[in-house]
C-alpha cells in the first residue's frame, strides 16, 4: 500500500483516472490517496505521482491502515438475494433517495428493477428494495464496528 499526499487545493480527478487506468485501486482518506495493486502497477503509479510532484510514502500508522481498510469495506459490493450490488457512496445515495421517494408516495413503475454490480436488471418491489438498503446499512455498520474493534486493540 502506498500513500500519496494530495494538496487539498489541487483537483486530482485526472490523476485518479490515470491511476485507475494503470489498474490501481484508489482510496481517498482525508487529503491522502492510498493506492494498491501489483508491484508493477504501484511502481507505475509512483512514477506518475512524481510527475505531479506529490509526496509519496508508505502507510506506517496503524490507525491509518485501519481507516483505509474501513474505507475499502464501505465501498465493497453487497450480496443480497443471490446478487451482488454496488455499495459505493454514489450507489448508496441513489438507493437511499429511491427508497425515500417511493416511501413518500412516488408511484413505483410496474416494471421497476435495480441494477446489480454486473449490470443485470433485477425486478424489485418496495419491500425488497428496503431490504437491500438494510443489507447495505448492515454491511456499512459491520465495517465501522470492525474498525472500532481494531483500533481498541491497538
């Protein structure tokens, strides 16, 4: 795992896209990017970071490593009724807004579906959608509880 300190005043969207293009996993925590991948991918990422004059270092702080593990767990896909669904922040916001709209009385289309991580459209009723939201919430709470337990053990 490599930590890249990114200036908060710098728009790092292009840099992040370039890291993804190298096949690296990129996780954001505070003003740092944490990247991991194969040794050759990480080396290419370090070379790219140096062209942007970013500070590069190894993650050594155990608390930071725990926070990064939590960040990974928070965006990990969730298995629900035999299908895997995205659970990144954008997907959670979309799911939350959809459930709220339907609960507020917005009519549910007769052929309503929710898309899986592998792009399958799965028919869903409101109770099923609420259960999916519950599964996502349960996964996120488990990620936090695991990080709290790991920090308490330090």
